[in-house]
């Protein structure tokens, strides 16, 4: 590749496409010199295809977002139809797509969420949630948890507990976020044991609210996603709801990853019958065909803004091209009964993953809900010591789980690896035979982690 003056216009070789991409674009969350992107040219169903024609089974739905799989004809048609009808109009106008989606949302969201703000990402939806919570309560602080990811902008990275925040400490992050311990019964951060603990991690959070003062909201991923698919015990979320009510603090459910059938319910909070004051989602809302995020609030919060200035908005808010495919996505989910399918196939996937544990000394825990699972990898099952740490991640050190994922890719399966675990979340349309193939590949590649135990 030569300099930018000779950028070719005609078809490029794969090597050129990769090299130009690296030269002209940023790769996210990494040292740039370590970025070596695959040239992807096609995707269909649960597979995507590279420029050499090799197909990969997608065991993590890209970024846990391609829930319907790729090239769903109904969603594609909705995009075409909307482009022909009304590709853009400023968000101050009413549109058919907007009202159609909003009315459908009333059917699928947890009860009580009746007013909607549409964004173009999960990050922006969280930004809206924080601003709404602060405007509505007149208070400032947001309690988040250490094992969390809420987005990449100043406020949402400020609310993020995981090490992606560290590089922005403190200069590049919004202020007013404080961190509580996560709920993690495998490795409890406050060294308790469930159920004798009585959900002490929630008590600790209440202690924080009492001692911080000025707390507007608590934000939780109902099942923590990227940071390990941490499923709370059944008492946690109802207890958190009570705590928030007792202190006049809003409860924000970040369902960017857990929404849209991923956990075997339309929304993860449905598992516990807990109603958040604000629910944020994105990703699966359009099965990632177009960028859409949603910040949904209760009628009570909405009522407040009848007589108070709603100080928020975007040019692309409620963009018609993002809303029409969301309508089609919901209809497709209903037609294919994907929420129940996630529950059923999730049981099958869980059994298959649990069957790996006795074979691999490197597996610490298998956990999940619906079609949302993690394998936590350890170098010692007794001490639960991980192969890699958060510090390794920010130091750019290649993790053992990344080596396993690299080997799986060679064998035709793509999986998300993060620090010392895998996030296993195939498209909700997945077939049993596809899971058999992918878990067989995982089984083989885990030999790399088993061998790394004594290194
Ligand atoms: C729980 C959660 N919240 C927020 C976000 C940010 O969403 P986006 O990447 O669409 O901005 C993510 C992204 O992975 C997420 O998993």
C-alpha cells in the first residue's frame, strides 16, 4: 500500500481493504498496532463469510446484537419501504413508523413504561436516561456497579465499572458516578455466600445511597453482559426495587444486551416481575440492522416534563429509517416465537456447556439464562484465579481466552472473549445442530486453556 494520494477506486484486494481500513480507521478498545481486522463480505442466518469464502458460525451474535440472524427478508424489506416512503424528517414531526413502533413497545416492554425517547445507540440511550433522571429528581449522583458497561461517551463511560473507564480517569469522564459491588455469587466481591448472605451486596448498595446523599438513580444491567453474564439470585432485583423506593431513587435497567428475548423473556426484568423507572435498550431492537436505541420511562416521569423543559434531543432522534425496521423486528420475533425459542434452546445450550465442565480443568463456572451464557475460565478451580486480569486488558496483553477464540475462528466459529471468560449468545434463530457444531469446536479449542493452566 502506498500513500493516500493513490487510493484506488476500483475493486481492491483483501489485503488492500484490510490495510486501508487500518490506516484510515480506528479499531475500538485496543492498541491500534494490534488491530488486524478480517475482511467480511457477506452474512446470512447465523453465519458470516470472509473474502476467501470461508464461513463462520456466529456464537455471539456479533456484539450480542444480531438476534434474528443476518439477512432477515422482512427487516430488509422494511428498510427498503421506509427509504422509499420517508427516509428522514426532523424529530419534531409525527410519523407512521414512530407511532407504530411506540404502540408495539407498549405490548412488549415491562408494564408501566409508556413514554419513549429514540436514539441511535445504547450509549446515547443511557445518556438520555442519566439526564432524565437528574432533571426529574433534581439530584445528581448515579450509582453503578463495578462489573458493568454502559457505553463509551463521557457520561456512559463514567458510569461504566469495567477497565474501559480507566483510561479516561478522571479527565475524560462525566462526574457524579459512584460504584457499588456487583452481584457475583461465584466470586462475591464482598466475600459472602448465597443464600446465607441475605443479598448483602444489595444492602451495601443501600448503605452507599444513605451515605452518598444526592443520589438520583441506580443503574444495573439486569444480567451483566460483557463483564461475565452475571445472573443475580432471584431475591436481588426485588430487593433493589424496594431499596430504590425507600430512598426516592430511580431504578434504571440497562437492557441494551439483555433485552429482546436474549435471556428467554422479552426483557430480563420480566424474570423477576420488577418494574424499572427507566429502561434503556438498543442492539436487538432492530437485530442490529440499523442503529437504534431506546430510553423508555414511566408515565410519572413523563408527566413531570409536561410542565418542565425537556432539555434533550438529537438530529437523528426517532429517525424513520431506524424505527421501521424495529417494527419489522418485533413482528418477526413474534412470528418466529423467538422469546420462547430462546428459553428452550437456552436449556439445550446450557446442558451442552455444563457437560464441558468435567472435561476441562480450565472451566471455573458455567452460567447463563436463555440464550445468554458465559464460561468463566480459571487457572485454578479451587482458588478461582482467572487466566488474565483487567490490568492485562488495558496493558494490551493477549489473554488466554483470546487465544482460544483465535483457534475457534480458524475452525469456523466466532466467539466473544473478554478478560477471562467467553460470552456465548448465538442468534435466537439458532438450530440444535448448529449449537452441536459450535460447542464441539469450543470443546476442542479449550485444550489451549487447559494447557495454559501450568504455564
Ligand atoms: C449493557 C450495555 N449498555 C450499553 C452499551 C452501549 O451500547 P452501544 O454500543 O450501542 O452504544 C452496551 C454495548 O455493548 C451494553 O452492553
